């Protein structure tokens, strides 16, 4: 195995000079720099990341703790994180951590010395449990908030998105609108339920507990909830699922039960995962810029790392918007943009 001493000996320079070139620190002439890089490449020398981190106090690695690694939502979040991290010369160390205080703290302790900061996505977690982490570790809380201002956080406009989708269903004439909820302690689920209930109250519709089905953000939960709703004497005319995975499960159950969507029951979801537009019928959903969500979380973390965790903490929210497709009974909003000539004609006729 080639070491830094071998490279220094072959290039006839000191180990310190090789270290400065490979770490991008300290004054070294361009000629010497080119020579060392040529020798290191020819000898296929790979710097030891552990030794480098001891010297620079940086690992160029970001830790990511997620409640799950399954599904399109998480793959899109990771894609946004990884793209942004690599643009800034960082890599990701990803782990699945159970949403409890002990699990999160254990995972972060395991990452100490191996990462420069951590993004924690744990909507089921009491976020204040993170406050006893070492103050030297930059942390960004994703999809959950802390009551104080000690941790950077990034959330989704859950309540607003759910309220707008429920109001859209009401505008189509629906009065019995069911919701398939997320996990009981989940921050996103609680906020989406709040938005759903708010829209009903604003329309003068009393919430019906029978139309609020439990769920856990999985396709299986959506499938089971839809069957439960179909067994009601007074069925709903629309189902709003707190995420797309449960909406997809509900669509499957309705199709197997011979129920026409949207003629008999309209269905809508939340997140607008890439698969949503390819469902049959295409799924109306509350669009979340999932990839951008992951990217912004990494940007917040890099800001904390740059300022050595001495920065003013930020609490940001990612906007949502409705994407209406055939599952709610109207023509899809996704159309190719008009050509300039067509747009000019339309504007001229107004």
C-alpha cells in the first residue's frame, strides 16, 4: 500500500510539502504542485481520510439520519442532498435511525469524528431531545421543529397544502371528504390533519371522526384505510391521503373493489412523488419540491459548518402548490407551455 512517505520520496520533497499539496493548504510552487500530483497519480496514492481529518479537523463528510430509506420520497430527498453536497466537495454518510431520543443520540455519537455535521429527519421525534447534543456539532432538523432557536430547521407548509387541497375538493362539490392520516406522533401528519380540518370548518362542514382513518404513510395503510371507508354505510365521495404512498394504496383498493375513480370517489395525495403522474388515473397531489428540500437542508448545514456553529439559527419553510390531475375529476393542470405565438393570440383576445 502506497503511503504519503513513498510519494514524498519519489518526488524528492518533504512529507509536509506533499501534505500541503494534497490538502490544498500552504504555499507550494506550481511546478512542485504539478510534480507531486503527477507522482501521486502514477503511484495510485489515495490519501487516508482518517489521517487527513486529524490534520484538517474536517472530514468533508455530512451525516444524514432518516426515519426510513424506502420509497420515492426519501430517494428524492437523498438525491437533492447528494447533488448539493458533491457540488461543495462533500460526501454523505447515510443511516436509518429510529425516531426516539436514544436512537438518534446513539447514531449521532457513532458519527462523531466521521462527519462535519448532521441532517436529522425525524418527524416523530420530540425535537428538543436534540438540544443536549454537543454544541460543536452543526445539526439541521428536517421536517420537524424545536421550540427554541438552538437548532436550524427546515419544514414543509403542510397545513397550508392540506387546507388548499381539501378546499379544492370542496369546490368540486364534495362534502363527505375522508382523510387517511399519518402516524400519531408525526409532525407532518399532525399539520396536514390540521389543514384538512381547517378547510372543512371554513366551508361550514363539521369534521366526522368516522372519516378520519389512521395510517402510517405506507401503501398498505392506504389500502386498508380505503377498504375501511368503503365499508361505511355513508361512504365518502372523496379521499385525501396525507401522502402519495397511502393515496396509491387507496387507488389500488378502490380499483379492486370495482369503484370508479374519480366518477364515484375522488382521490388526492400529498408530496407529488414522481410516480404520482404515472398512476391510473394520474394522482392529484400537493406538490412538495422534494429534491430541493434535501438540497436546502444541506445548504443550511454547510452554513453552520462554515461558521463553526456560531451562526444565528434559521427556521425555514418550503412552499407547496396544488397539482391537479384526473384522480379528482377534472382535466389535468399539467400541460405543455403555449408557444409565444399562441400566447400572443390569447393575450390579444383579452
